[in-house]
C-alpha cells in the first residue's frame, strides 16, 4: 500500500532529524535520508527541493518557541525571572533535543540560519533572565554556566529516547542542576 504524501513527508522529516543528529547535517546525504525513510531520492526531492529545505522545516518551530519564552520572561526579574528562564530553557532544550544536537554538531554552518532567532541576542537575553537581571559579574558567569549546561546536556546521549533515563527524571535533574549553579534553592 502506498503512503500518503503527508505520511511520506513526515517519514522523511523523521529520518532526517535522526540522521542529522547522528551524523551531522554535512555528514548526511539526501540518499541516506531517502533510504532511511524507505523512499527513492526522486520521491524525497518531490517533497523537499534540497537538504537545506528539510533542515529549514526541522528548525522552523524553534524560533517562535524561543520568542514565546522571551515574551514570558520580559516582565520578570530576580529569582522569578531566573526560575522561569530555567523552566523554559529546560522545556525547549528537551523538546528540541535533536535540533539542538544538530546545531551543536555543525554550529559554524548552521548558527545564522534565518529560521532561527538571533542566537547572540537570544543567549544574552536568556543569560540576563537566568541571572535574575543582576549586574553582578558572578551572577552572569553562573547564568552562562547554567544555560550551557542545560543546552549541552540536552544534546547528550543521556537524553536520547532509547536511553533509560525517564523524561521526568531528566527534566528534574536539569532543573535542579541549573538552580544550584545559579545559587538558588532547589525545593
């Protein structure tokens, strides 16, 4: 039985995100994706004009989600801002863990893609919220440590679906670790 166009497109995207995360964007060919998705390269090219088009679709939801997080953080400061930033960053990093891994593997080629938010500006604003809007240099250092800890851990092998660490445990430990790094109580 032939797959519907919608199913085929979803299968291609599923294969692509897994292969990009495992082998990098540059290390994955269109033929690799087509083979994994169980279709011909011609069928893949019917749905996506090239590998960049696939990546664009995979990254498209990331920008608006980070914009929504920034909007939620905009009116907050102090511990309230830091806690909300930790919760939001943990949530987004886990939800988009494969996209994070893809970006980290090929960061030099992918970081300034138009479907992503302004990464430099976003990280500065997140660090500001994580620090509780503090101007203290120590608070800024802790904020960057917490942010990068969450991001790097979310892209690690610990977070892959086939690992045994339950999602709730991973979420709780990422949150606790970030709050400890920020010098905030964890209970």
